[in-house]
C-alpha cells in the first residue's frame, strides 16, 4: 500500500514539476531552466545525504555495470523533453503521453529483461491495459 501511495505522490510531483519548469523556461531558456532544475536537485540531494545516509561517494565506483551511472545525464534530457512537450501540448496531454510512453518502455524492459531486470512472461492482460491506455490518449485528444 505504501508503494502505491509513493507512486501516486511521484506522479503528482512530476506533473507539478513539469508545469513549474515550463514556467521557468518562459523567463529564461530551456537549457538554463534544465540546468537550474538539475542544480537545485543536486543541492537538495546533498543536503538530504548530509542529514541521513552519509554513505561515501566512493561507493559509486562499485556500481556495475557502469552505464547505470548515466541516470543523471538521462535526467537532463528528461527535463528538456518534459518542458518542451508541456510547452507544445499542455500539461494534461503531455503527461498522458509521457506516462503511456513510460508504461510501454517499462513493460518492454521487463518483457525482455533489459538492463539486468528480471525477465517477465508475456501477458495478454498487460497488453490489453496498454491498448486501453493508447485508446485513452485517442479519446482524450479527440475534439
């Protein structure tokens, strides 16, 4: 139950963040806004680290495979694409497409066992759910 609550909070925060970041872009530029977002995230994470975990940064050298360390770089492009999509489509449409793309990508990662994730069997029920999400996009966009 706690996992569901955290996921719901995460989704809501991502939507609010996307709107805020798009607003910052209107007064600056997309790369300045993205850099500020990443810098402020770094500061928050460092403060949280100081008050909680305190695991040494040296432990990052033990991460395997090394490409797993690219999450932050990917985060910069996530910030950029969220800002651009919200700017072009509006928050509701952008988030709907973003979440559906996340769902599809996550299912493919599980289905094929990509990036060391435990491989899951194909499920017609999940494919029906994916199709329903896509139909939802069409219905939502329909004017």
